[in-house]
């Protein structure tokens, strides 16, 4: 399965830096210069054929533009009106729709989902709406089943078919006891919206949000309809780029099927975080992690994550889907909206977004760590297979040597070159925040800790 398909990748973006006072905020021209440099470097590094960026601080539009090609085959330049798939950024729209139904008394947060959807597997029925919203349900996610799902990417699927993909599988954990990012849970929320309102999920979102807020380019992004200014999606290939693998867009559904523009997402950010979409009580629930979701690698509310960046609290959610990676964030203290849209399934949009937030906040840009030479003994110390606990699920992480260089590979992902940083710590050039820390005792390490973006995961060496 690809590194980022609907769900966010395992590797998150580092969220750290020094706080700045309001009077220290840089001027528009300064931020625009930094953004232009970052965008051009992003394209030069072959992160994506194009990138569209919106940075809006209060009433000031600091950056609003696009770089590169939205369509390589037809040599079409990207513009601020280019329409990109946004993957799991969709979840905050689905979450907001559910919260509007809660406000009207049509849905209860702590009611079992079986109250509304009677045909679900018996083990799923006691899961509450709240647990679906914050990924603490324990229901197995269909995007986690690997080849069993990948070989069916071309099929048009109904929500019931998506449910059936994991209906016979064991629960990941008892509901409410742990956290694991879950696309099936958000499919169920889309089904809930349809059941309660009597309208299709996409139609309901259009009526509730797209039309009233003037989000003219935002939609349920199915393959068949013509979409003006639609960007094409790509993946890296040996000779540069190839078209992204096909995905029937009925499959992401309420977990990740939307497409949008930087302008529409900036409008959405101001509306949602400005109190124009849900009540203050609902907004607090959406942006406040609780229970197992408060101790997860990604501190998660309802369709939104929460962390700290450049000394400021940040509300954020990324999205990854075939051919596209999206970053979208709101910094409350600065009334700062930052959106990054790319048309590559391999782009590190989250890292670019973090740099743009730092630039707009007046914080120093993050610099990659410096690697040092590792001895043969230091490489041999960490080589092996580790059972890595990723917030409720365990996946194998392999560390191996090839031609004098060290690589790390998470089960289901590509191998990543590792750089030695000293003190039994390794990093990766693709993400300055990533750290693999091994225990120093003995000839071979017995434990490994993965740290990234505020998340911390521990793995034990396998026999």
C-alpha cells in the first residue's frame, strides 16, 4: 500500500520552535519572499509537479499563489484556482456536519452507532459516535488491509461494500481504550449523516457548507464529472513522474473524497475557526483531544489534530490520496490560515506547511540535522527487526545495511536511508524531525524509539 492513501503517513511533521510576540511578526513582503523560495526549492527537490499555497494572517493575505504544473501531459500551469484532491482534510467537513446534527438533537455523541445503523457487525454496534469521530473505536480500517484493498482500487464501491471489507475482522482494541487512525470510522459517519438527513453525504455537505460559504470549487470529487481546473495527480517514477494509480473516488467517501482550492480552504478555515460553522461548544469538542485520543501520537479531536508549532497552539489536519498530498492548518493566536496543495502522492506537504507557519509567525526556519560518519560497529549495533507499537497496532520495522549505508523500512512502506546523528541516534534527510533512538547496552540494541512530530513509538527487537 502506498505511503499516503487517505490516511496521514506514519511520519508526521515536527512542530517546534520559539514563540514570537505580535509586534515581531514579519511584513507581507518578507513572508512572500520566503514562501517563493520555499516553493521553488520544493519543486526543485522533485517533491511535486506543482504546489499551491495560501497564507492568510488576520485580514492580510501574505501568500496566495501556485508554482509548477497542474497537468504535465498538457503542459498546464498551476494557478490559485487549480482544484486538488484533499484526502483526509475531508474529515473535518464530515465532523462538522455530524456536530450540526448533534446541536439539533438528531444525533447523540455517546449513543452507540448501532442506534442509527442497524445492519453493522454486532461488535461494531456498541461503538459510540464520539469514538468514531476521534478514532478510538477499535473498528478495523479498510485502508489497513493492504493488498486485499489495493487490488480493488478500481471498483466503484458503496458504503456498505466498504464496511464489508473489514466486517469479518477482529476489533483492533476495545472501544475507547486506544487510538488508531481509522477511515472505516469516517465511512460510518458519512452513512450516519445520510441515514439521519435522508440525503446523500456529498449533497448534504454542499447544502450545509459549500453553497452557503461560497466554496464554489469544493465538492465530492468523483472521477466521472467534469471539474473545471482539475489538477492531475502523479507519483514518482524512475524517469521523473508517472500518472498516479487509479482510485475509484466512491471509495474514500466521507473519509477523504473531497477536492478543493487554496482559496476555498482559506475561506473554510476562517469560517470554521471563526464560529460560523458550529457552536462554540461543538468547536471545542472538535479541537480538544480527550481520553485515548489525547495521548496518541497525533493529539486528535473530531476530524482535527492539535499540536504546537513555533511556540503557538495549532489546529491541523493533512490529507493523502492517490496523486495528492495536502496540508491545512489554523494558528488561533495569530488568526493564521495556511494551506498547501500538491499533486504528488509522495510530497512532504506537512514539512512545507510547517516552514510557512514559521515564516508567517516570524520564527526561524527549521534546518536539517547534520549527519556524522558511523562505524561498522555502530551500524551493526542497530541492525535487526523491531516490533514497533504504533498507537494500538504493531508493525515490523526493519533496520538493515546495504553497501555500507543503513536503511530503515516500516512494514508496507519503502526503505528510507538513515543518517547517523551520534549517541545511538539516527535520522532521515527527508524529515528533519525524525529520530530513531536505540538503547546503548550490549552488542546489539534491544529497543528502538521512533520520535517525530511530537509522537513517540517504542519497538522491541524481534528474535
